[in-house]
């Protein structure tokens, strides 16, 4: 088995009997709020994935499901493997794009092709903090692949708790044996703390990084992989919000490796490096580990800071292609969306305890210290209780065009909120997953 990590969750697994490409995403994601890194010449990526037999898409987020690259790379002519999701949207999207065969697996179902077996691990917890969530989407997945000799566990960014991972470990042990190599995340990519007003962002960044590497150590102790490399990879924020990049709470590769060096053999593959798993597992010295890793794809030469500077002037899709204002006016669209929102929460028996206030800007701007350089042109409040103010309050500063896209279903709230396209003021500063996930129902 040979594994190559391009960027984010874009991974290629090569075995003598099967070649699998995981989550091929390059360029923009989250409605323009994220950009993949490192960057590559498109033609080199197309050549590299040409021999794929299967394409695994972990979930619908645009940094994992990238229709533009799937089309440009020729991967739409391949077979796809996904989880059988409750809503079936991903399967329908793939078939609508022309994919002839979509293999849908139930959770923990083992699928075998020759000497290769694979299984998909479902989302079992909606957030890595293990907090209660009344919405709890069926969204993320992870992958287990066994080639007859070695086992690879690819967590992707599935927010599995330690209890979830204990169940995963028991499943892998029973069906495949020990985990030879794992790709585990440390620090969930998202909007906190870089997009939050009125907090100690540097302090929160340091706290989150420390917490994430401590959790990583617990995960590694539990799973006991022989070798390990970071999941999720590196990304940056392009466009007018590039000033937020400094406070993204992701551990460096060095912090990641140092956290687990006493427990496993850590390596960094991101950037087109390929590891021979058999050689890495047999290695007893750092030199032997290094010899098991070779360059498979050459990225563009610029570093992350150069890439950020190169993309600082990029327009987000909602800026480049603004929607026409609805004839009925934005207040009417907001009122209809709120009626749909409350009806869906009632149907699901979801009880909120947080007021959400949208501060709507014509052109939202801030500086690197998150001082607002624009003023809201309008406000819309979603009250948890229509009779009184809630003790919790979340203010969301958002561009009018970004809001309009989400309300009219031409954009997605989940990706807009987590994609560093909004600024937040949360009082008290306590994460409440139910509130954020519920906003996916705020559509006209």
C-alpha cells in the first residue's frame, strides 16, 4: 500500500489490486471562504488521479465534494463509493453529474474487491467537543481500507469522540487487525476564533491548539496506529477576509508530530509526498522512515504567506455574481424564511435557548484586529422565545448578498457560517451546536 497526501483530505491510496482517490478538492471551497493549500498545476493532478478505480467522497462539504475538479480531472467516469446517507442527496448529485456507478455502503458494511476491503464509518457525534446537539445531521464519514496486509484508517474530519473511536477500534480489530497507518485530525477547521469579535483571539487560538493536540494524544493511545499523518491539512482564507488568517486554530505540523512522537511514528505527507506503508511500518530509525517517503506530485513553489497575498484580491462568488434583489424585498424573504425555520424546529421538537441577530452589511469589512470597518444597513432577529430575550445571544455580521444566497438556497448556511465569510459576537462566549446547525433551516 502506498498513500499520497495532496492537501486537505485529498488523498490517493494505491494497492496492487485497487487505486482509491479520497475527497479530491482543489481551489476554492465554502463559497469562496477557503482555499486549498499547497497549490498544484492542474495538469499534474489530472495525470496523478487518472489511474483511479474508485473515488471516495466523505461528505457534501465543498472542501471534500468538488464538482468542478471532478469534471476537469475526468474522475466522473470512475466508480464512486459513499455512505448511504439518510437524505440521499450526495448520490443524486453524483448521478446527476453523469457518474454511472455510485456504490452506497451502509455504516460499517465491509465491501471487498479482490484483496482489498473497505468500510465507511458514519458520523456518530456532531461535534468534536461532545456537546449536546438536538439537530445532529447525518453528514460526515471516515474510511477504513485493508489491502490484505495493511490497514489504513482515514478519519477525514468526522468529529468522532473517544467513545466513538473505541467502537471504531473494536470494529477494525475484529475485521482487519491492527491499524498500520492512520490519518487523524487535530483541530477542526472552522470559524473560531478568527471570526469572533470581543474575545482574546490569540489566547483562544493557543488554548484550542493545546486542547486539540492533547485530544490527539488520547486518540493515538486508543487507536494505537503504527504510523500517523495529519488529516485536514492546511487551508487559507482568500479575498477580503484574508486578514483573519493569523488566528486560525490549527496546530502546525511540528506541534502535531511532537505531540505523538512517543506513541507512534508521525510523518507529514501533505504536499504530494507518498509513503510506502510496509516500509514505514518496518522502519526502526528516522532515516528508514524518511526513506519510505518519496515525492509523487510537485506543488507550486509559493509558501502559504505568498499564496495568501496572491489571492487577497479574489472575489467570493456572491461578490462576483450578485443576485438581483427579490421583487418582494428582502424583509419579505426574511419573514418567509423565519416562518419556515420555526415550523421546522417545531416539527423536529428542537428547543432553542439563544437569540440570533443578523447584522446585514452592504459590504462587510474588518481589519486584522477584527475592528469593523463597515456598519450594518439592516438587522433581523430570530428570537428563541418571542415573549422575552434569551440569556444567550449570537450576533452574525454578514454581507447582504451572502445572506440572500443562503435564504434562496443558492448558498448553504453551514458553509457560509464555517467558511470565514461572517463575523460573530457571542454572549456568553460558549459554543452551542444546536443554534448554528438549526440555521440550515432558515431558508425561504
